[in-house]
């Protein structure tokens, strides 16, 4: 009979074996040249010890069956390499890299790949994580070496971690999604750098990575500070912890000591941690990118620009963390009447039905440095008060001194602010908590001639208008200014001409500026 000449594929063999599990189950298969004519196989019994299978075959269901024995090709024995998962690069911008199946052993991140050319230059992904200074020596010291990250083949990985066939025992899985922050404490301990820069980048990159496939994005289960202990990332006023707990209540925070424990456990080099999904953030690597390094000095700008190129638009990627933070702030006991901290702030409760423009001036006059001349502060308050008074109660003015308020009180005010203004400083970080709206605006007062992109870039990324004020001149095209820190930038004699600011607000809301 022809049937012995039938060469069966592995797939067919699997089907046959499956069929064999159910006596007298009819399985239809075809073979080369006879695709149009199925044969019918009544699987009799199989003998897995001899790799043979006895089948009864008939060209049609009705014809007389012929019993035959087929030899099933043996399954290939799994090799050591088969158990090594290759690393995948999911998304990358300078300083922001999302991996699947990346490994860490003895403090070194291992990319396991037989195709290393698909990965960007290692220096665009990672640095030594040292404190950054603008000296050639320091820049050289932050260049990564083979201690930070290497790319090895699957064969090499199997040789290192599976030489004795115990790969499974040597690989420690870190299940779920991990954010690895490779920067030192230098900037982390600061509301702006932690929330409006690091997490700004994390949010847009993470949301962007999944926005086409999975909405909302999956949770980040843990964040690891590889170079910062607990004190290194918690800022004095407590905004960083408040934000993290409000926006990521389930996140597990692991600091340097725990990371060092992971390093110690793998210090002999033949044990390894496996991260199924890991977002690596590296400040120095982000600064090696053009958008951060040459244009904005903002690490989040690399993540944001990359995701813009992928098609991410709007501010939906930020809104969940903003609203979660404000929701938590609103659980503060509500005060009514003329007493209590909110009355003292000029906080007049929830927005009324009447359309209201809410202006909030964050005063730094109680700070030791970077503040207005007293006369300038007075001129600003007078001009803003006059402006708001001329609107018959439709506009609202809040003059807030953050140092005298709880975090919740600050958040309640900025959470309903349309026009946020103040001297260049951390208080303006609250712009990330102001509502997205067509009139949402940030007005930043700087020592004349001074410039930094912190708040301008952040405001624009959140689709807010941004203006700079140099005493009595308004800087409109602020994206084009170059960072500059003239004498007086950090001082206590910053001038501002109040009526210039009031006029800007009036004209901007009238659509003239
Ligand atoms: C600020 O502007 C006002 C109004 O034009 C002007 O009178 C004052 O001299 C300026 N101050 C400084 C320090 O330039």
C-alpha cells in the first residue's frame, strides 16, 4: 500500500499522537500532492517507547481500512539554550529603555541576544549612575563599562548560568513590571525632578508603550532605586511620597540596600535575576540625547518626544496620576466659614456655577533666596487684586505661601487653578497638578535675562501656555531662549512690574497674546 510511503511531518505526528489518546477518533490529514484528498486515520494505539504508532487508514470513511505502523520522528531533546529567553527591546529613547527578559547578575545588566545589532549603543541606555557634574573627568566617569551592561549570546548565557544543566535553579525571577531608576540621589530629592521630570517621563513612556495594545497600561509593580537610599528620594516637604502613594498606591519601592542584596546574592556571577519586563531610566544617558542634552535639559523630554513620534497625543498619559493625587488631597477635612486654613488662603470652596478664572500666585517671599523685591511683590499683588476686582466676582485670586500650608491645602488650590504664576522655583512644579483646559497658563517670573527650561518645557508638554516675565517685558517664545543664570538669578532682589503681569493675563485670556 502507498501508506508506508507517506512521510509525515512532526505536526502530523503530534496530531496522530493526540488522536491516539482517543480510540477511534477520526483525524483528517493531508499529504503532499494530495491536499485535496484527505485520508482518514483511525488511531489505534501508540507506543511511545519505540516511537511507533499503529494506525488504521482508509482513503475514505467508507472504504476498507488498512492497518499500518508509522515511525514517529523523535522529539528533539531540549537543549540548555532553549531555556534561555532572549532579551527583547520594546521601546527606546535616550535614557529610557523598555526591555523584556533582561537579566542582572553581580550588578551588571545582561542583554541576552543572538542579534546584538538590534540594541542601541549601551551609553544611550545606561551610565555608571554617578552624580553628574559638568567636568570632562566626571563625564568620562559616567560612561558605562562592562560592569553596567553587556550583551551576550544565548549560548554564552547557557554556559554561564546553565553549565551544569541547572539553569532553572540559578535564575531568580522578578515577576511583574519593574522600573529601575539608575540615577543617584542628586536630583531625586526634589519635587520637580522626581514628579515633573522622572515620573513625567515614566508616565509618558509607559503609557505610550502600551497605548496601542493595552489601555490602560499595565501596572508598574515595583520601582528600584539602584543608587539611592530612602532618604535620597524623599523630599523635605513630602511631595514625592505623597505623589507616589496617591498615584501608585500598590507600587513596591526598593532602595539601594535591597538592590545591593540582589547584587550580593549573584556576586559569584553564576546566579542571575530575570526581569520579564523592565523600564530602565538613566539620567546621564538621557542627557546624551539631543533633545535633552542640547535643547531642553529635561530627561522627560526624550521620553515625551519619542512617544510623540509614535503618535501619543494630548495629556491623557498624565491625567490619571494628577487626578489620583488630587483625589487623595481632597480627603483632607473640609473647613467652612471664615476659620480654618482654607479661608486663610483665600480659598473659597468649590467652583461655583458661574464661569470663573482662577489665578494663583505662589509667593516665595518667605524663602531665603530667589524672591521678589518687597516693592515688586506689593506691586504684583496690587495689580492682580485690581484685575480680579474688576471682574465682578467672576475671577478669583489666591495668593499662596506654600511653606505655611499642608500639601493637601496646596494641592486643593492648584488643582483648580487656571493661571499659575510665581518666581522661578519649585512652587511652579504644581503646574503638573493644574487642570488641563484651553486657558491653562503658567507665568514665570525670572531675574531679567535669566532662563531655565524646567517649567516652560513641562507646561508645553501638558499643552499649557507659558510666559516668562523679565520685570516689565513679557517673553512669549520661551522655547527659543537659552539657559542663563545671571548674577541676581538666585537673589532676593528680583524686580517685577505688577501691571505688566496683570495686563498679560487680561490680554492672554482675551486671545490677544
Ligand atoms: C522694572 O520696570 C519698571 C517699569 O518699567 C521700571 O520703572 C524699573 O526701573 C524696572 N526695574 C528694573 C530693575 O529694571
